[in-house]
C-alpha cells in the first residue's frame, strides 16, 4: 500500500564515472553478458505486492567529465525510487535537507536531487515504469 506522504520504495540504480565509459559498457556487455546501450543497462524486476507490475534498477557508466553529479565531487551517484516525490521532498525540507534545483519531470518519471552527509548525490526517482519499459525496449536485462 502506498503512503500518500511519500516514501522510498527501493534502489533505483547506480551511476559511476569512468575515463572510458564506452569501453566499460562494452566490457560489461562482452564479459558479463549485459545488454547495454549508450547509458548502461536496466535490470527488470517485479513488485512483490503486484507481480504483474514491472520495476527497474539502472546501472550507468558516465563520462568522467560529466557535471551531472555536481555539486558532489564523488565519482558515483545513487538513485532511490520514491512514491509521491513532492510530499517526500516536503518532509525532507522540514528535517533541514536541502533539495538541489527543481523537480524535473519527463515521460518516464520525476526526478529530484539531494546530498547525503558525506556529499554523495542522491537522485530521487518517481518512476513511470510502463513508459520506461517501452523506452528501453530490448536493452533491459530479463
């Protein structure tokens, strides 16, 4: 059952900076058998309370020069899946946790960013899994 106050529902993914992201994605494809695209890959899973409903966890190899993780100086960023992102962000604000920028909305979900106490950037993702499923097509891991 979803909490209208917003909550984290799981791990959405990990994004890592590499000097040669194309080479790393190729290595994961050739050596580990992952179906990769220009970003990485998506691992498909099912919701335990609604097995007919798909969800995804993403692994992405990003260019070492990417500014996407800023203001964090870390070489990685984590993504956490949430429901009711606006309500969740409002609760974080009451606890003194600053949101970085504005909520961004795309067809495949809403995104917001915060930093943890050690400066790791956390991307919050309110996913639209049905549209994401269509978008990634054959790239996903089955």
